[in-house]
C-alpha cells in the first residue's frame, strides 16, 4: 500500500494498493457514498467503523488488480470543507484520481470506476464523459438522489405511523407525514433558489450546494452516454437503494451490461436475513459490521473483473 496525495481543487489523501505480483494493467478507483466517509468506508460517528471500502479493496487486490481509494473532501487527511462540497466537486475529484493514475502509473491501460451508494451516481457522471473503461455500480444503480430521498422518507413515515406508542399515534392522528413533507418541499425550493454552498436549517448547517446540484443533475441522460461495460448489483433488503430501478439500466445503457439482485444483501454489502426497519437501521449495520462482504457479491465481482 502506498499513501498518496492527489491534486483536485483541493489536495486529497488516498491509498494506492498494488497486488503482490504487480502484473496488471487495470486499476479500480473506488468512489464513496454520501456523508463523511473516509477511504476505508468508515463514518465519523461512534460505532460506524465498517471498513467497507478497505474490505472491497483488499478483495479486488487479491484478484490481481490495483485499487485507489481516498478520503472525501473535509474528511480524514483530505483538505476542503465537506459541507460546502457539491456533486460537481466530487466528479472533479474522481477525474483527478484518474489523471493521477494515468500519469504516475503508465503501466495502467484500463481504469474501472467502482461506486457505492451516491458513488454510483458520481461514477455514472464520470463514465458518461468518457473517462472510464468500465463501471461497477454497487447499491444504487438507476435511482436518482431525489427519488431515493423521497422513497426513504415515505418508508420512514410508514414505519413511524405503524409504531404502537405515542409517536405513532401522533403521526397517525395529526397526519404529521403530510405536514413534514410540506416542510421538506419548502426547504427544497429554498435550496434550489439559493446559490449558497451551505445554509442553516433549524440552526444546523446543511449542504445546500450538494443537494441543489443533485436535483439539477440528469442521471438518466448520462446513462445513455456510457459506452464502456457496466456491472450493477443491489441487494433486495437494501432499503436505501431500490433494486427495481436496475431495470431502467436495460432501457438506457446501450453498452455491455450485467445487473444482479442479491436477495439477502443490505446497503453495506453484507449478508442480512431479516428486513431492516428504517427506524433501527444503524443498529442493524453495526450488528453486521464484522461480517465479510457478501459471498455472492464477491463471486459476481470476480467473474466480471476477469
């Protein structure tokens, strides 16, 4: 493993991992999901050290490929302000990683983008610009951030109304789901109207630029521009991503495409035999954090990469 620094609009810290035989012409750039996530796939919260991206990287390197993963802006050892980072900043960062690899590792002839969650959208945007030789979309292919957010809010409302306690009663009696959604709509209109990178919502800082640029981004149009091979895998028990949206890819992507739905895989790419309650998803993720990457996903990745 080599600790490296790459220059985007800010300096990003990352890890370049090489296979033992170092006899490959293919590098995989790993693109993280939303939130303050470091290069290993850990979130800056107690008990949220998943090592998800490190585990995936280790597996891919064991197959004989190079990997590069990095700390997002304002996270870990990378410069920048996480709350002021937009979608297009994240796209630039991936392009900077690609440029670094092409310049410093002339042996590399093929670059594959591996995006997880929001990273699937960023990978799609970069690939649509012709900067990749292959794309892997894990837990998120085919669904926009706006669609995913709305669907997750609906799941939250349904789960809260189903509770047999005072909060459930209040939600059902006073239709708090409808009132909350109206507040959200007003917030979204405010975000679309402002040009600020960050705003405050109930005194808390909110990444306005990030959400605004996602709302304006035409993900489905970019799928139609991709010319390289694509692999997309989502879990059926993954409430954060909608596996049914993978069907869109068959209609939109004209290049070589493989899609898979794994019945018992969650958003963290682990084996999960129970449906995850959105009100208790953190506990479920923490319970599974020591589990290995889903074995079926490993099989799919190995078959596709080789």
